[in-house]
C-alpha cells in the first residue's frame, strides 16, 4: 500500500507511505480513487513518508488538484521533505499547491 486514507465527515487525509517513482505512481493512481470521488471535500495529503517524486507522481498530484478544483474542494499538501520541496520548486508545482509544514 502506497496511500492510506482516513476520513471523518469533513476532512479526508491521505498519507503517502512510499516514494512516488514510476512504478508506484500507477498504484498510487488506483489507491487515490476515494480522494478523487470526494474531491468536493477538504483533502490533506501527508507526504511525510515520501522521500522522492518523479514526473509520473507529479502527474498524479495534478490529476487530484484538477479534480478538487472542478468539484470545489480544497487540497493541502503537508510534510514534504527538502528534496521533494526542491522538485516542487524547480517544476513550478510549489505555486500550484497549498503546501504547509
């Protein structure tokens, strides 16, 4: 499992427990389906278990962002490490997402 999801009536929290490399990004796409289905809610994506993200992983995050935007929800990414933060900065993703420590 790459993504564990918890929810209460208001907030959905997805915790990434592995790197989003090319192999894991496809699995992540399948496991994030409940978040896509509830994109009208507040979603917190906890990246404390992720040390690396590749372009395939970034694409999956964009898919989630797009769905949240279309359904009027809210997406916040929390606990990214310095390496992932750097990737977000050089790709422009830092400006696309609400990122908190």
